[in-house]
């Protein structure tokens, strides 16, 4: 519903009442005299039906009652056309009906049909004119059948007006429910986007900082023991610390600057794996790196390979048997790019469960899935293995 139509909505019932009054006066060539009393009363009830439905319906019943008691002119003088106002009356009354009980209005439609039937059969001239015969000579059964036909016809008309309004109200309720659902959906979608962005930043920061801080910590602890006896190793360790810190700072700055948009700037890839391996080797964990077929990787694949290797080696460095080292194999085969990182768990070996209860392993699975592949972990005794396939 457009704003202009919505603004004109309160004027619908008054305009309908006025329009029916003018149209029926012109059609029947009437003037504002006593014979038009019922027409004026019913069109006035139509005009007020949506704003004040209960008083409008009571007023219409009062007008029909006045005709039944002979105060308003009988049907022969007032005509049958005023009764067409009643379905319109019940239509607008149903639109404006906000009472807790809904049943009085449909009952009122049937009661109004009964009152019309009484008024018709109280006017012998009119009813004989309608049916074309003297009903006074007809038997009670035939009169009852004629009365039922009149009652049924007006009941159907009045109920049709009420049912049409009920349909309009239901359609409006459905439209409002749909708009609310769409609003909630938009809100949920926005919240989902924010949550996905938050998870993306958290995953990237975890991968960057976990590795860099683990290397920095190991190098700093090593300096404590060799700074007097082997100064050359101190310089090498300091270079590794500076390189790791610088890399972490650059990655963190890149993530912060790209918040809410696609990551900008150069992202690490498979080409940086030797540097990654060197940092860990200089920190006391031997790593064997075997790569082949890494040419023409897409940006997503390139970053995925680097992050999975980075996280796997960081887990091995922090939780595994550091002195046993790790073996990294990345090769392209018939099924796609296969990545495997194998390391040994520390004694007890329960800190890195195959299911992955921390952020690291679920994050690697998310990365592999986002690249169209899959990642699995397995534990065989003290051996822990991470395997990813990117088709």
C-alpha cells in the first residue's frame, strides 16, 4: 500500500456513504423527504462504520426498527435500494472492529437480515408486488418458504460484506507479518555478516599471532641460556624475533585496515613456507619441507596452504614433541592439492585431540572448506597427522 493510499484510507467509509447516498437518490429520482429517511440513516451509518463500528451498527438497527414500528416509511415508499447499504456497512464495521470478541458482528449480519425480512412481510403491498401474487391467499408453508428466501438472500449479502472485510484484514495481517519477518531476516543477515567478519578477523589473528608469539617466546627463552657462551646465536635469535614480530605487526595492521571489507595488501602464501620453516628450525624444532606442483595456485588456495601449514606446525611446536620435529608434504596429485603435516605428540599426547576443540583445528577445517576441500586429523599412538585435500 503506497503512502498516498494509506493517507486516504480513513476517508474511505465517509466517501462510500456519501457516494451511495448521492447515487441512490439520483437512480430513484428521490429528494430529501420522509421517504428517504431510511436511506439517509443507513448511509450515515456506513460513513461512521469504520471509525465507530459498534455505534454505527446500533444506529443501523435502530433505523430498521423504526421502519418495523411504522415510524419510518414502509418498504413500498422507501424502496428496497437502501438495504444495499447494509453489506457495505458490515464491511467497514469489520475493518474497524477491534473489540476482543469477534462473534457479535457476524451474528449482527444475520439479525439484520431477519429484521429486513420482518419489514418486508409487514408491508403487504410490497411483498405482494415482489412475488406477484396475494400471499394472504397462500398457505403458511409457502409464506414460510418465501420468508426464508428473503432472509437467506439478505443474510448472504450481509455475510459477504463481513467476509470480504475479514479477508482484507487477514491479508493486511499477513503482509505485516511478512514485513516483520523480512525485517527480522535482514537483521539476522546483518548479524550473521558481522559474526562472520568477527570470526574471520579472529581466525586470521589467531593464525598470525599464535605462530609469531610461539617463535618469539622460544627464541627469547633460548637467549637466556646462550647469550654469554654463544653470542652469534644471540644475534641470530634476535633477528628471528625481529622478523617474526615485524611479520605479525604487518599482518595485524593489514587485518585492522581491511576490517569490514576484503583483505587488502599482499597476503602470505606457499612461497613463504621456507621462511616459516626456518623460524621454527631456529627455535629448536627440525622441520622437513617437501613441496611440488605449487605453481598457479589461486589466491585462496595460496593463503589456505600457508595458514594450514602454519597452524599445524605451531600446534606441533606448542603441544608436540618439539625435538622430534615435523614433516610437511605439499604436492599436487590426481585428486587435487594434497597437504600433509606429520608430527609427534608430547608424552601423554592428549593436548591436541583429533576432533579439535580449540580455535586452531576448526579454523583449518573452515579454511579448507572455504577453498572447496576438506581437512582431517588423525592420531596413531604418538603420531599426529593433519591432512587437507584441495581439489
